[in-house]
């Protein structure tokens, strides 16, 4: 019985990303289409390959553009990490797809004007997170990928000039693909890991892994060994514990642990037929937390108290990717609205202070945002440069 169920799960997993329609054209043609973004536009991804260029925007404190830079002609970029450096510069890490079927990891360092200082490339697995170390170097985390399996996590350390210091697996931890990670008070790293991740959904679990400053695992906690749980974000709290968010059973999930990863409390949010999911969480006061996620199909921002009970909730007509706390105790967020890159600033109660949109006639989105030393903002995004017309059916085969 279990084997039949597992086979059914595989079939559903393979078919879910595609929308397949058979149209009566007289020849029994079948169109295979993929939905792009939130616009309802369909395209043939083989005839029109992805061309998402890396896009950097620098704004002032009100979101007005100071300069923009675009990188990567005729290539697909998937940026995952943005970090500020001394002197007003910044680093970007992610994945580049220069040709169909080929991929490589990239790590770029820029000066304060967005000009490239140096680049680093590595072809192992998939880079997912980057952390700056106290000595000015960088530790880049990723995972190996082989078929349906995610193999143990790999990491490499590079210095401030882009030279490799060491590479290898994270020592002592049988852990897998990095979902979310952050630096801890003691100089180590706390990570949410998926794995061991096999072909069947029943094998998926999430691990909370604490390492020291050298990447050696101190302890590992596992959640959802027999339940489908997806954790997206982890942050250390003032009491040295950890707060995490994601989804469980179609509900937005919030989980609080102590300093050793032992569960203190957990709560689920969301009603109705929609999938509810937490994307990001941060502590905003002693025992109070701000959660960004999707509730009932709408991007929402809500505050909870020390026991996870909702204090207030706001909804926004947009799509969210990242949130950053600002020096004036407000919050700035980036993502997509009406197919444009979107920047929103709200106060401590979630009330909108201002919002801006940037982009052209194609689909653009913001992935990360950081407040700079001049109280402006640096936005990492992707700009779609494909020559396709929204609403035109590129999916039909003749």
C-alpha cells in the first residue's frame, strides 16, 4: 500500500509545476505551458529561454533612485544573498545559468557605485547562503545535488580578494540543503537544513543545526520526521533561543525554541482553502515578533506576543521576498507588485509610510534589500529582458 502511495506522490510532484491543456486544433495538439509570476501569462520556456538579468538599485531614504546597474546579458540569474562591505561596497551570491542545462555559482564583489571589483565562480551543487566572518572573509554555504537526492552540505571560504581559503563539507554534521541560516551571538551559525531528502515526501524532514565559528556542528534537532514541514527562516532571539517560521499542513507555522533547539511553544495560523506560509520572522521587542507571510492567499504582516498570539495584522496587495529592519525602527520590504520590482516602508504597527515601484513592461522583482550607511537602500533584484508579449500564447505546438 505504501509503495502505491509513494508512486502516486511522485506522479503528482512531477506534474504539479506544469499546466497541460489539450486543444482541439484538428491534429490533437497538446500545449505544455508554465504559469509565470502572478500575472496569468503563459509562455513556452523552451522557445523563449529565461533571461533574468541581475539588477542592482540604489535609492535614497525615500526610495527615489540614485543609480541602477544591470549585469549578465543573455543569461539567467537567481541571486540568493546580498551583504554590505566596508567602504559602501557590497557582495552578491547566487546561481547563473549561462546556457540551457548548465549552471554555476557566482559570488561578486562591487564598490559603492555598483562597479565589479572581482568575481568568484564555483560549480559544486547549489550556493544558497553567504556569511561574512569577523576576519573579513566569507563563508559560502550550499548543497550537492544528484538526481532526487540532496547530498551533504558543502561550504567554501574565500578571503576579501576572492581567493579560496578552503572548501569541503561542514564538519561533523550529516546535514543537507541549506534553507535558512544566520549568525549567532557566539560567532557560530544557526541553520535550517532539509534532509536527508529522498524521493518520497514521507522522508523529508527539517533539521536545526548549530555550528561553532569553524563550521563544526555542536548539535542537531530534527522536526517533522513523519510530517511534511517546510521551515523558511530562523533568527536568534534575545534570550539566546531561536524563532522559526514556515508551513505545516497548509498552515503558517511559528516555532520558538530555547538555546539548544528544544521546543518552547508552537502555533499555526490561517484558515480556509488557501495555503498559508511564513516567509520571514524577526524579534521586534522583548518576546514580541514580526512575521511576514501568506495568509488566506494574501501577503500579510502581523505581530505576535511572547506566546504567539496575534497583536495586529496588516494585508498588502503585493508579493514579498525579503524584509529588513531600519535604523529608525521601521521596516522596509521588497518583492513584486503589478509585475514591477516593489519597495515598501512601514512603521512599527505595519502602517504604510511610502511605497515605490521600479521596472519596465516585463516582469521584475526584488529579492533582497539592505539599509546603507546614508540611510538609503540597496536593492538586489532580477530584471526580465525577454522579448515576449504579455498575454500572447507561446505555448502552442504546431
